[in-house]
C-alpha cells in the first residue's frame, strides 16, 4: 500500500483491487468505488511542515474502534470474548491474540406468556397439598426474566498414575459335598466377591465444564436450572430479546469463575487412590448464559401464589401456594383415636389380669405420651413450597 499527502486528502491504494482511493483529511474511513472495501485510518499525517515533518501517530481517541480483515480489509463483526473472527466477504479466519471479556449467550424461550400462565394454573390444580381455593386464583402477572449463569469450559489433557480398588466376583467350587443330597461327584459352587487392587495408567483428553449461578436465584424464588452444555444457544445481541423481558445483571467476576473452573477441572478423574496426576488445561473460555424463567403470580383473596416456569422446556421450576390442612388434620385425628384405643385396651388388660400389670401400664403411658407429643408438635401449614430437584 502506498500513500502520499495531497491538498485535497490522502491518496491510497486499495489492497483488494489496487484501485486508487482518496481519503479526506477530516475522515477516518474511505470506501473503494471499485470493489466496495472499507479502509480505516490508522495514523494521521501533518498537512504542513515539509519533508522534515514526521507522521503523527494516532492517539487513543483517534483510532477507530473496529477490526478489519487482513485479506480484503472488510469489516469484521467482533463480539466480546470471541477469539476467532470470520470475514463475511472472503471467508478468512482471524485469530485474536489477546482476548478479553466474556461471551454472552441466551437460551431461546420456547414458552410464551399464555402458555406459562396455563402451566402455572395446571400446577395449582394438580400439585398435592394445595388448597382448593387456589384453583380459583386470579392471574396477576406473568413476566419473563433472563437469569445469568456462569460457564467455564476447558480442554483437559494429561496422564494419571496410581491404583484403585474394585470389586471382583469369582465362582469357587468345592468338591466333596453333593447338592440336594445326591451323590455322583457333583460340586458345590459359591460366588465369592472380593476387592482387587489394580494399577491406573490413564491418558485423558476431554472437555470439562463448570457452571455457577451469576445471580441470587433464591431471591427470585427459583432454583438454578440444569445446564448440560448441549442445549441450543444464540448470541446475545441488542434487540434479540423480548422488549418487555428483564435481563438480570451478572454477579461475580470472570477471573474468579475461571479459577474455580480450572481447579474443578484438575481434580482426579479416574477415582484412583493417591494418584500421581500430570494434567494441564488449555483453550479455556468463560461465558455468561442467560436462562429464561417466567415469574407467574396469582391472587387468592388476600394471599398470593407464585410459580416459576422454565421458559425453555415448560416445566415448573418452583412454586409457592396456600396449603390445605384437611388431610393432615384427618391423619392426626386418626392417630389420636388409635392411641386412645390402645391405651384403653392396655388399661382394661391391666385391670382384668393379675400378672404383667406394670408392663401394660408402662406401655399405656408411653403410647399416651407419644400421642400427646404428636398433637403438641402439630402446626397448621400456611403454604406449600415446591422446588424442582437440581442435578449439576
């Protein structure tokens, strides 16, 4: 590329088609009229001062914050945290040496507002222990929230040496005793299980993932959804999400998450006892995954029901609703009646028999004390709380 200072601007040569391009002195970019490539100014030249005037290197404010292709000088769409950039014009892949920040992805919501409200209402009808009045609850709000989750990925390579104990089964036959009283040289066969010590020499090359909540899910009344790393994700760009949705701010630091993920990845994999591990990580990446959750609220008189619906698969993440105590009261009454019958029976036996009176009286006192303790500890439950079982 050749360039020279002119009165009406700077004349450049396009690196793609070698056509002449004129960039005005007040501009930072110029477009080639022949092939459409975009040229970006990297330094400013002094218009006056003669041949002795040295070019002035652009300051931090003068450098255009963009990335251009080294092959065709076309613009590259660079997102935070991405290491490999692909040019849409010529297909050249550009590798960023110093990558900073984290990539941001989101799970596309497959459940809309009405479906989330219907799922929450069905849970109020079908979940055991919920009061019947909750079936007539009135829908108050159904709001979509994207909760952030930290993800750290790394490739693990290395070797592990050591030993581990594993169970081994073996059939042992003992001649001399006939089966079922028969004769004829039949043998008695038994199964023997014992622990065998074996050496471990394993090579590893696998991907390890580490997930951590980036917000307080308890404050939302939810549990962290299960993420396996095989779900469909989409890059989080401006205008991609629903305008009425709330995107929660991520808590924590990417450096701390990367350190935790690295420590978790370097744990022994084979389960060996006193292992001699030589493991190392490479190609690490940290990302924020935004998970869709529908917060649905109902109102029953002066009380409120809250149900959190998974926006990706439509399952109930957690829920709080008024409780029904009829079944618990009926069970307590049945237990009290049975305890009373047992006490009366023991008292009658103690009165009609001459022996064993002390034992029967002691049993009656124990049963009566247990019934009194159960009645004393009984409390009316105001709410039923449900949380989806979580598996990391």
